[in-house]
C-alpha cells in the first residue's frame, strides 16, 4: 500500500465511516462459490495473484508455476476457477494461456471444455487471434472432445466484432474444413455464425449471411429468434416487428422466446403498454409467461416510473407458480431506485437475505448506481467500505463506474485505495479504470503516484492507452522525472515487442 501511504501527506483521505445505517448491514455480503472450501478459495486467490504479479515475459511463467502449484491441486474445478478469476481480473491473455498449457501438462485430471473456453475467451477478448487459432489447433489434435459450439461462438463473435465480414466468413469456413473436420455442419453451426453478427448488432451482415446460406442450412425457429434478437439489440422496434411478421409468413411458429424478445424490445423503448399488450397476446395463444417475461416487465415499469405496477407484477410471480430469483429482485430494486424510493429498494435486499436468495454482481451494481443517483456520496462510500471489509471484488462495469464516481467527486484518495485493493486481490484492473485514475492523479499533479500505477499495469503485462501515456509523459517531462519516464518507455517497448499487435485499446 505504498502509494496509498504517500497520499496521506496530501491530506486527501477523509474518514470513511465504519458503521452503516441499519438498512445496509444485511445488504453487503461476499459473493462466493459454495461448492469450494475456504482453503481452495484462498489457494485460487494466491495463484491468481502470483500469475498477475509475475514479470512475464521477462521471465518464463511455467517453471515459476511449478514451484508454487503442486500438480495434485490441479483438479478440473480448480483450473476452471483460476481461469475464471483471470478472466474477471482482465489479466494478460498470454499469462492465462501459459497457465492453461501448464494445467494440460501437469494436471492428473482431464481438461474440461469450460477451461478451454475461458482461455479462448480471454485471448480473443484481447484480440490475440493467432494464439487463439494455435490453441484451437492444439486442442483439435489432442483433446477434440473439448471443441464445442460455445468455443466456436466465442471465436466467431470476437472476429465479427474486431475484424471484417469477410474475415468472419473465412473463419467459419476454417472451422468447418479444419478445426471441426469430420463433423457435418448443420443448422446449429449456422445459428452460431448468425449469432456472431447479431451480437455485434451487424444486422446487414446477418441478413446477408441468412440470404446466402439458408438454402444450405435449413433454418429453424431458433434461427429466426436469433435474428429477431439482433434487431432488438440494435434498438429498432419497427425492424423487430417487420421481421416478426416475415418469420410468421415463412411458416415459423412464434414461441415464448419470440414473445420475450418482442416484449423486451418495446420495454427497452419505454413502451410499457405495448409490453403488457404482448403479455396478454401470448397468454391468449395458450403460452405461459416465464420468469424472464415478468422480470422484463418489472424493469419496464421502473423505466416509466410506475413502482406500484412493478410491485404488482413482482407479487404475481408466485401466483403464476413461479419463484422470484435474483434477477427479479434486481429488476424491482432498480424500479424503486428509479423512483427514488431508497428505503423500499434496500428493504428488498433484507428480504433476499431472509429468503436465502443470493445477490449477484448486478445486485451490487444496481445498488451502487441507485445510491449515486439518490442519497449521494456518503452512502456510496459507506457501502464501498463494507464491500472492501468483505473482500468482494465487483465486475469490470462496476469497477469503472466506481472509479469514475470517486475521481469526479474529488476523492482521488478513494480511487487510489480502490486501485490498490484490486491489485491486492489479484486483479489487473480494466484499462479504462486506469485512464480515469491517471487523469485524476495528473490533474492534481500527483506524478509519482501516476507513475507507480502505470508501472503496476505494465508489470502485469497490460498496455496503457496511447492518450493516457502521452498525458503522463507530458507531466513527467514538466516535473523533470526523465528517469522514471525512460523506465516506462522501456517497459512499454518490451511489452509491445512481445505481445501480438493490437488495433486500438484492448477490451
């Protein structure tokens, strides 16, 4: 906590209350995986920290892992959880790849498709496509059973996001002729290709693929729902309805998924009445609404500031022989926050506690976001303090939101504390979080602290954005910190020489 200690001399650190109002006491808890023992969780955290802190590529990682990880602990679930933590921590993709290769070589257990898919996801998220293809080739020749539709989807979705339409089609062809050779492609693989474009809201490309290939792969209702979902995600309700009628004309029978997509399309646009109309329509078609249907409408009631209807819909869940889950509670909580009813929102958290319904990451995000918009900074900082006490690490979306909130509210001390907390927990924070923190530090002339945070990012094998580096470079030159700037340049050049080239910032 060296940087944190330095900040005390600037008198930036205000006292964070260590007691929360009673309504928050039950609202904060650590989100854990009940099937893992405390000892296993501790060991997973230790390994993740070791991997993130290791000076790779300056030193090889696998021999270092062999010194710290007894092969006997490399169970299937242990490997999956380490890779899951590395993914959530936005760790360097090549470090994750080295760990996965290490597990293949030293584990006494067979590798799982989940571990392979997580490694592939980490690599493709950082656009290391050559390494991802190499990994798929290796798995094809050694453990072909690990190749699944999900692994195909991960690869094609990222290529569709970061590369061209033609590159995505070429990748699909390579999958068919090489990676999945000997397996006849059918409508399931066709759906994966369509979904890759639809997830990125590339509907022109999705329709083009559909027109070119639907004669070869006979579409099913899932195919049409994938396209319908793509139009919904693009935010065009008219396109959703036009394609829905095209779907019916083609002879496909709408199912509950079809109706859920249409309801969500209207609800996202604030057309709550149309969502309720479709609820009646699907019931008249002798289809039972699902928990997802009702949850969508609860959230929509909040969008139009109708908490009474939101609560009514929530109470109807049990009457429909359904059981409210975390998502339903999150939706109602969000509705209350939108209507500035903080007491009712937080009371729901107590209710979840009593009913043993686990909070998820969205619960935390919803509460933080709601408090930011209603009660203000004191409640946010109190909840943050409790979160740290319980060793909970939020997902990237919440990390960035909190970092932005701290920096914009002139609490760079909390932003820096949050940064060090994430590193201590074995996470390598998202580049956007670093950009926000460095901007806050540089605007206050805290060049040494900004340098230390940048160095920590580079040491963990993650690049800085060009704009942030130039901002820091200018400040360091003004402060005469040429030696430190030279060190940053050397670290950056070494990293760029080793890592695959990227276009723009990694995700």
